[in-house]
């Protein structure tokens, strides 16, 4: 049995929140809100608008249940920091709509229970089977545009709104959630 954790999902989401709030300054002293994904983790997978951060990999038996424990720990932290204990701001991820439909095409250990929001990004934890090792599983943080889960409400009868809706639907339809564990991760 081997278990390796290469990134801290909570730290990644916290940093994205700080960046998008404008708490980071650029060289000119002005707020810099562009996320440099590679700076957050050298193993990030960038599939168009989807960002996948490998967090952990488990191979073989997991008698200590380290992978499920890590997933539960992160979910509880996300509920606490991004939902506020008694006020839960997480939303269910529907397997028939949006990014949930994209994830339904993948071989998952279990479908994500919730999705959270940080500014204009949505994120969820994905526990999946490693396609290159039948006895291995991975845990990854998937980040995607929040509009894929929470459409912008407005006057849906305008041509502009209809065009925007079609563009978002195409983005979701073309989204790619597949990735492979980086060979150099955890070395």
C-alpha cells in the first residue's frame, strides 16, 4: 500500500480567494486578480477552462482509509470556511447538468457530494479510479467557471442572453475532466 499527498486543497482554494479579492498586488502596486495556476501547484492540469489539482493518490489496500479520511477532512474544511458552519453554502452537483454531467463520463469512486464557490470559480473534490492502475485511486480538486453550476440570471428573453446561454452550454459540453497522475508527483 502506498499513499502520497502532493498538495493541500484548502490552501489552493484560500489562495485563489485572496487573488480574486484583489489582495495580491502586481509590480505596479495595483491589485492583480489573474490566477497563475502553475504557481499554485506544479502539477495542475489545465484543460481549457477546467483546472485539476492532483491532491493525493492511493495504491493497493488502504487499511487506514487515508484517502476517504482526507476527502472528509477537506469537505468539512470547505463547509466551515466556505459555508460557515451552521449556514451551508455548498450546493449539490447534479450528475445530469453542467460539470456534473462532464464528471459522469469519468470512472469515479464516488460522485462528488457538493460544489462550492469562490468568486467566479466553482470547485469540487473528485475521488476517481486511476485509469493507469486498476488498484489505485486519486483525489483531485476540480475548479471550473461558476456559471457552469450557477447560471447568471437576467433577462433570458434577449438575444444576448440566449447567445450567452448557448456559449456556456457549448463550453460545458466540450469540457474535459480527464487527467493522469503526474509521474514526478510525490517524489
